[in-house]
């Protein structure tokens, strides 16, 4: 995991709300499943119990991960951000000459990343490749699927 997670305040608030939900409502739901599964008898051959315990383990791992992220968060001061260069907190419009298309990405901290929504992590190959660049720059980025060339067309704030 990273030493520091760069997030905007809204994302920190969302993580805190999710953590509260997981610690309370979700833990209670899983505890109830375990209790119910125990009532079925012999635990050595009880698949419901095994499944509930597995779910509990995944839940606790998710809680631990969010706690770690919140302990290592650095909130982005959106008022100090400029549109001169790409940074965490930028919307970046790029042109891909190979596919003759423009895409708009939002550069976000790792916990916010969601490629389906074009929210790319500052730790991803494209995110790293775009950081520090200016409008008009053309960057070549090594991705798992090969080299990618992107021209930066526009940089906007959140």
C-alpha cells in the first residue's frame, strides 16, 4: 500500500461513512449470519458457518484497509490547484492518435480510482505518465497493453 493517499474532502467523508456502516450495520449482519449458522449444529460440516466466517474475514480486511487509508490520507487543497499542469485533482482531456479519439480522465488518489468512470489513480501507468504535464505536451506511456501516446488538450479543476 502507498504511504500517503491524496483525496479530496468529499472522498474522505465517503470513506468515513462507509467505515461507519461496515463497523456497525454490516458487522451486525455478519454476526447474525454466524449465529444463525451455528444453530444448524455440527460446525465441522456446516457450509453456512464456513461461508459466514469467510464473509466476516473479508469484512474485517475491508475495515482494516479503509482505516489504513484514513490514517495515511492527505486532503487535497482544491483552492491551491492550478490548471497549468496535471496533478491529483485534475480533469485531463487527452487525444489518442492511434484511435483518433479524445478521452477525459480525472486523476484521483488510489482509493477513489474507478476506470469505468474514467477516474484513474495517480499510481496507474496513465496517471503517473500524465502528472506534471502541460496542455500541448505529448507523452508516451508504457501500459500493460503496450505503448500509448497521448496529447494533452485541456486541464481543468475538480
